[in-house]
C-alpha cells in the first residue's frame, strides 16, 4: 500500500513544465523529474515534478493547479486575463515548436522573397521575435531571416534576468525558453527505471517494483521473480 504524502504537482507536458518554471514555481528539489518505462506496455513516460506554488512573481503568487487549468482552458483564461504573463510565455514556447518543425522540415512553409534586415542562428531569440508578431521570412544558411527587428525588442531580450516585469513580455518569453532547455537536460540526465505494478491506485492498494536501467539480466529476472511472489 502506498502512503506517499509528498506534495508535488506532476506534468508530462514539457511546455507546461517550462511555463511553471518561468513563473517561478520551483521544481522539486528531491526528484524533479522521472523517466519511467511501463513494464506492461513498454511506453516511456517523462514526468516533471513541481512545488504546489511559488513566490510572488509578476505581482502575484502562481499556483501549479491553476496554471494547469489555464493551460487546458486557454481561450477562457486568456479572455479573462489578457495581461497574464502566461500568455507571452506560451506564445514563445509554441513559436519555438513551430521553428523547430520548420528547421527539421517537418512543416512545409511558403517563405517570402522580401529582403531580410535581421538574421540570427539563435533559436531562442528567433522564437521570441516571431512570438512578438514579426514574420519569419525564411531560413537561409542556417539562419532565421526577419524584416527589421526593433532595438527595443533586442534590449528586452537581453534583460531576461529581471524581476519578471509585466511590461517586458520578451523577457518572460526568453525565461521560458531557457528553462525549457534546462528541463530537457534534466530529463536527459535522469536515470530510467522500468516500473511494474500490481494492484490499482484507485483503490489505495498497490505495489510497485522499479528496476533501474542497466541491471544485468539475471539480476532483473531475480527481482521480478521476487516481486511476483509477494503479489
């Protein structure tokens, strides 16, 4: 029977995790993420774990379950909260995803022949520019090409370590993209385990067996045999 009383907010959505971190909701110090392979289906599941809330940021305390609701109910949330920092944060994350698909040619885009006045090979900067409403003209020579980019946008981008001022959405965008990259690196370093489960968590009665990746086959089989005997 599980008696886990650790209070934490889990999510399998990397972009939502980045949004939580960008809003200063801290990842859990003990076990901030996990990589679990289901022993039954073979599915690999990536999970990030956060505190239930964080310190005051952008003028308010952000709560994990409320941000999760806002993420799942976007239209309603944004209509009620048009100045909320989650809005530019989400735009930047989606802009990064779009640019990544274009970069890897997973998405076909009809590019413009308009002469470019600004170019960068920095995907994070490019995502912030596009999320600010400036159209990507094309990819050329490994660089993202844009029309004129205001100097004020570049200055805002360079100030991403400020205190999350509402008047600087570009700083919020960059913060989200930087922490997303850090979260992905955390997942890559996270040990992988294969989980076998007996029972049903819905009933409050279950037993788990976690086998770390890389164990010798004989040891793995011995652990499984012992687990099956206690079921």
